[in-house]
C-alpha cells in the first residue's frame, strides 16, 4: 500500500499544512499491558513512561505501510533531543504539561491509565483535538512562543493552552523527525550526501516522480 494513500489527512480545517503528514483511520486492537521500549533506549529529557507513550503516538501518526513507521525510524529520539536541547525552558515546561493534559483526556474519556490505552483510544483522543485546532488557535500557539510562560490557562480567552501546543508541536515534530531520519532518508528516499549543482527549474519528468530526503 502506498503511504500517500494509506495515511489519511485529519488536519483538514485545522489550518495545518505539512507535506505528506497525516493520520490513519484504522488501528490495531486494544493492548492489555503497558508498553515498553523494546530496544532499551532511554530518554534524556522526557520522562521514560511518557517517551514510551509518545513513541506509540508517533507510530499512529505515521504507521508502517510499504515503508517503515515512525517507531521503526526512532522518531521519538529526535523529539526527545529537540525538546531537551532546542526548546526554551518555558516551552519545555509547557510541552510536559501538555503531555499531562493529553494523558488526563485519555483517562477521563476511557477510564484507563494512558500507558495502557489502545492505539485506537490514543488516536481518537489525539485526532479529535488535532481537528479542533482552528486557525485562531494556531495563531495563539504561535504568539505564545514569544510570551513569558504562565500556568494560567484559559481556553475561552485564547490564552496559552498547553494541550493545543502539545498536539500541534508534537504532530509537526513527528513529521519532521520521520522524513529527516537516517532510515527513511537513506533507504526510502533519494539520498544525495553531496548535492550537485542547484537547478531551479527542470521538467517534472526528469525527476522520475521521486521524493528526496530532507
């Protein structure tokens, strides 16, 4: 199955435009036990249990089809490094509080610990909130990045909302981490470690309709 067909865009109407980014509409059955990081990797910034949960979310956003999913591409490692080493302290706080808010949503809706929620339950919670991100909400998210951090969150007034920020930023980080990963960039996209001369305008047929690594 082609990834462009397998991944259905759920961000329509949310003001989000990311090339080839989307979420599937069908998922596997419920899991009875909490997940683990099978390869033994440990997060350097994220709480380890949160990292395991987010690892599953990345694979929901970009699941395996004819190419590997985000989990196999270790996208969570990229997310962990970006949040821990690039984000400002106030945005790190907001991201962690956004994770907590997301887990609270899952628990309130399904009466289950988030770490034991099924892929479908996680997807429904994430997708529902992603679809709710209007252009106005996204504008507020962008504005909040240049404002001092405040714990006072009021959705009605449009002030900083950590759940909105988490869903928006995590979605974008997952897409960027996937298409910039070594696995996808070198084995599933056209990879040119030493780019040739810049050609600003060439016939489309000369590209062979292929996608290049970022």
